C-alpha cells in the first residue's frame, strides 16, 4: 500500500500517535525504505511542516479508495452483462427484461457467495484464469489464421499515428474504448496482494499479455472481414462448435474476477478503517494464514444494492462501461501521483526521475481522462456521485476521530496526579485485573480520573491498554506488545501498547489475556534484571516501554484448567443464595462457556534475588486467576453551536456514524461477559456477573445508594449484549472544546431549555397516553438492513423470480384464467411473505432471546375496545381517500386500467374472488403488520419519541404500497394501527384492524 509507505517514511498521518519505538519494528523499514543517513528532501520537509498539504494528500488518497469501492460495485454489473451477451446471439434471447433478470440473479449470487471467503477465490483463480487465457489464446490464433494472417502488423506503433491521422477528433473520443482493454486486465490483479511480485510479473509478461494481445489481434482480423458484427465481435468470432464451452468459461472468469474486485474493496475498507478513515464495520477474516483476506457484510450488501441499481437502472453495457472506465482511470491517476511521491520520499530518488515518471504515465492518463470527460453525462457520473458520498463519510470519520484524539491528548492526566493519591489511589483495591482501553499511548485517560472521583474501588492490577495501527502490513507476534509501568511498583499500574498492522487479525478474545499476563511477567523480570534495551521514555518520564526478550514464554508455567471449575470454587464457598442462583442461571444460559479451557499460570521453582519481584508476580497471577474486567471510555461527540457549517456537519455526521455503527468491543473482540458499563444517573444491578466483578460490585452497590453519587454500574449477560450495541460497557465522560460541553456538573446546576425542548416535552406529555418505548437491542444498521432486504425480496420475488419461473415453464399470468391469476397472486404473496419473515428471523437471530414485548400474539387483554375505536375511524379514512383523489388532477394524468381483481369481480367468479379476498384480507395484513408494526415501529423508538416513530413508520408503510391515490389514507390508517399496537403490545389487534379495512375496500369494489 503506497499510502502506508508514505505515512511511515514521511509522516503523512494526521493522527499524532506515532512513537519512536514503532520505527524499531523489523517490518517498518524493511522493503524499499528510505535510508536514515540520507538527509530529508525539501519536499518531505515541506509536507511535514504544512498541515494543509497533508489534508490535500489525504483527500487525494480517499478519492482513490472511494473509486476502488465504486469499482467493486460496477465490476460485477459490467462483467455479468458482458458474459450473458452471448445469449442474444446463440440462444436468440432478445427480450431485454429477461436478460436483465438473469443478470440480477447472477449479481445477487456473486455477492451472496462472497461470505464463503475470498481465500477460495485465491484457490479458484489460477485454474479458471489459466483456462480462460488458453481459450482466448486459441480463439485468437484461429481467427488470425482464418480471416487475416497479416494482422500482426498492427503491433507496430506506427498505427497509433495512422489511427489519429485518419480519425482526428473521433479517435480522441474513442480512446475510452481503448482504455477498457486495459481495465479488464488490471481487474485480474485487483486482490492478488497475497501473491509475491515476482510471480505476478512472470505471469503477466509470459502468459497474460501474449494471450490478450493475440485475442485482440484475432478480433481485429475477424472485424476486417465482418465489420457489421463490431458490437458482438467476441462471441461472433467464436466457432459454433465451441460457443457454449467458451460461454461457460467466460462466465466463470467473470465470476472470479468480480469476486476478486469485491474482495479488493473489502481490503481497501479494512485498511482505511485501520487509519481511522472509515467507520467501524464488522470484518470477518476468512483465513488467518492468508493476510488481508476479509469479508465485510455491510459493505457487501451496500455494493450489491448499488450493483443491482446500476444493472437495472442503466441496463446498457456501454453506459456502465463509461462509469467503469472513469473509475479505473481515476484509480490509475491517483496511483501514479502517489508513486511519484514515493519515488522521492520512500526510495530517495531525485526529483527528475519522479517528474519523468509522472510526465510519462500521467500525460497518457490525462489524455484518456480528457476523452472520458465527454462520457460523464452518458453514465460516467455514477462513480463521481458514489465516490462523493463515500468521501464525505470517510473524511467526516477521520476528522471526528482526529478531534477526539486531540481532545484526549489535551485532557489526559499527568502521572503526578496519580502519584499524589498514594499506592491505594485513594480507593479500595479489590482482587482482579482491570483492563482500561484508551487510545492514548502516554498519560492517563480522563475517564480513569472520573472513575476514581465517582467510585470508591478498583482492581488490584490495572492495565491501560492502547490498541493502535502502525503503517505496516503485518507486525510480528514477538514485536506486537510494548509493556511499561506507570508510577512506583507498589501501584501495580501497567501500560500495554498493542501494535497491529493494517492487515493483521485482531483476535483478543481467545488469547489476549494470556499473552498480556506473559508480557507483563516478562517485563517485571526484565526490569528486575536491569534490562534497558529498546527502551522508550514516556512523555512524563516515568514509564519505560521495552520489547520482550528471547526468554519469553519460559518465565511462567502454564497449564490448562476448566473455566467453570475455577469459578465454581468461589461460588460454592459463598454463603449467598442469590449468588448461587445467579451462577446456576449463567450455567444454563451459557453452557458453551462452562467447559471452556483457560490457562492457569504458576511460578517456576526458582530463587528470586528480590522478594518483591516474586510478590508482584504472585499478585499478577492471582489477579488473572480471579478474572479480568474490561473498561472502555465512551464519549458523546457534539459540535459547538457557533462552529462553521462544514465542521458542524462533519462532527454531527461522525457522531451519528459512531452512535449507530459497530461498537468498539466488536473490533476488539472483547468477551461481553467481562465488560463493565458505568452510566450517568443509571442503576441496574440485576444481571449475573463474572467472578472478578463480584467484590467490586458489593462495594459499588452500597456506594450507588448515596444521592451524591452520579455514576452507577450495570453488567450485561452474554446473550443480552449484541455485537452491534452502540454503547458497550463504558465509562462515559463528556467533551467540550469543538466537540461537546462537559456534563459532569453538580446536581444543583440548572440546565437551560430553549423553546424547542419545551415544545418537545409538552408533546411527550400529550402523547404519553400512547405508550412507552421498546427495549431495542439492535442499532440503525440492522433496521436499515432488514428494511432494504425485505423490500428487495418482495420486489425480486414478485417482479422477477416468479414471473421468470413462469416464463421458463412456458406461461404467463396474463394467459391464465381468472382463477389461475388469483391463484398465481396467492402463491406470489405467500412466497413474498415467507421470504420476508425468513429475512427478519435471520437478521434478528443473533439478538435472541428478544425482550418479552416483541412480536407478541395474544387473545388476552383489553384490546377489543381499541379495535372498535379503530373501526370508528374508517369513515375518516374513507374521507381522506376522497380528498386524496381530489388532489390527483394537480398531478400528471396516468392511464386507467382494470386490475385482475376488478376483472374477476366483474366476471363474478366466486373462486377467484375468494382467493383474492384471502390475499388482501389475510396474507397482506399478516406480513405487513409483522414488518411495519412488529419490527419497524418499535425499532424507531430507540431514536425518536413514540409518537414520532408511529408517524415515520406510517409514512414508510404508505410509501411501500406505491399507490399515490391512497397515500393520505394509508398514512392515517398506519397511525391508527400504530397507536393500537403501542397501547396493547399485541400484533393481533392491528392485524385484525388491517384485515377489516382491506375487507371493506374489497367489498367496496364488488358494488
């Protein structure tokens, strides 16, 4: 990655978390790096000095990264459309809608298979691509021999001059088609970073380039005699006997190359996230022995939606080719520019060489870009718009992350403040190990001082853990951990800096605690031995960070023991029946954790020169045996009221993404059962807790009863903490400066309320009778995912899959009788509904068991009166329908046609009418109420008041019907059903009311 090389050689990174010890990594200055003895160039000094230059380079880099993501969405569309173009020739399928449906099915299949792992692409890539290259090699030779053996003369560069002389401006315009010949070749190397450079060079020079040149020469020979087939030259030049085998091979090559490009988009997103340029996402590492191979579900589905929209919306391979070509050209241009900088700053070459490189390749790329500028209105605008959206998100995330880090640096606490508290830190030290996660590599985070100020206890051993990314691909395991001490030895305060490369797998949950204990024990004994190699002083001069020695792993004895047996001893010896019942509950709910193996540490039988070393090691082992608890500082980010619009928008967008995206614990793989959450003015102590938390909680429970204390503790069960919970177990502290005003004020402080908050409070009081919000365990990401997948499934099944299946079997809905059409509609509706329910169950499976008031069906309760009151609203709904129809003359008129339902009613077919009545009065209410009232409405109450959630869900409910003639009545009806569901917490009443209304409309049609 060129940007990583520039960051570690010229300090381009805007986050000031660089340490001198990072440069001691064996991989930091390993490949193609600058020599430190060479003085820095004037360009390097200029860039490092001017912050605006760094921002410009960051934006330029983000532009290239955004275009890579866009290519990940465009490549499947253009490759699939190109591969199935042969069906127009051989299968005689000229119906554009059928070809579009086939393309959509293949595109969806591409992205659905992506979760199987891009490592399989690495294994499937060689045989498929070799077969593809050999195929086009033989076809090219066949066409050269058959049509024009003298076509080899086209290899002469003289034809470039003749081409422009004969075509003039037209040749310049047609350069875009020439560039597409290059993009197909480059896509093959989109995600082959796990191969070495030498095999790639040999493969390109000896295999790929000769095969491609012969193939294009063969097409040129064919077109010299068959110019009318220029639009289908590839498939038209294939011999009839070999058409279907070649078609199959081309489809497989399109699949493999598309998956490689999609995987490259995943790698780009992961690397941007490592440099704080992309929001937190879930990265699934397919194979740990293949570095950089990841699967990101959120990006996968976003790319699938974009690719489907491009395939269906454009449908023209030429327009998609324009978009694809512009995206690739920008990527190539950005790469050329960054490589020119690397020639000077990384490889320490002269400015003349860099300028020669930039002029040689950059002039060609600018020529192609100028040609593609005419294609912007013909599809080329797509990557520009998409990249603009991605760039706004990425830059806002980087800007907010930088502001947050600078605030933490500005407000960190010096070690002198901690030393003034004494060895006990002014609190009670309880058994166990506390791991405080912070982004700071030096100093004490402000969250820890809030902890000490508001709570009277903390763990005996405290470790400040900083997980940061260094600008290298991979960090060797033996160099990953830096351990230091904060304060005197009696304080038992340590610092651990975990350094990861941008391709490293972060796997804390399995062995992080064990490795941490081993590294701390190594540091304690190295410190006692007077070891000072590779040491680094902290900012306050009281911490030494050292690298582990060759004796690592031999200091402590390790043995495996059952995690349940260790915890059971403590519970069995306890006299508290409540604690025993909680332990039994935990065993029933988490049986997979009962037999989990843990590492047990013991001291070796050696004589220590200093008894304090043995005492410290014993305390460390005992703390690990008791258990570790994780604490993560959480901050509310908010822009100041007088900030410029651009900064306010960036901070607000960062705050929204941070709140609704993945939680930090997901990326760190922290075990949820060991997390602590300290909330502002909250008290909830009823959940089971691990052994390490019990003594801590006994002190906190008594402390929380005091009205003076503003913080309290809450522990989560393993199954109640979802991977997406935006506020994990955290210590909340608040920012001021450009972010937020401090909210750790006295309880007597008077909060200023403007007229908006007063109006909102009054509205909440008025709508209080409606009901209270739900407990929502998921975030906005899941809400958006469910609604998009549900809408896509309904559209795909009803408009594509079932009609396509009917077309394959030889009939269509229009050719059926009234009863057949009614049965067709019933089957379609049931299939759509079952698919929607399956999507809902699949997306919410990781949050089970759900709270008791979710998706509840019950005949009990006093909901009958609410249904009666809802039925009394039917005349008003009908009046709104008439009012909506009166507004239609203001809109463009549309042709009025009779639906199949109205035709069946006019024909008075009782069976067809019964089937249609089943669809509109039974099936539709069930599916729609499960999604809109059962899922969407309660989920929205997490982010807005209940009355607002009812209104928004009703608007979405009305829009989903795609019927502008009934927009107003559907919104009002949705609000009525939403109020009934909110009051009853029962899906049966809104389903019944929905069924009655649909039945009323159906009977009205029968008049």
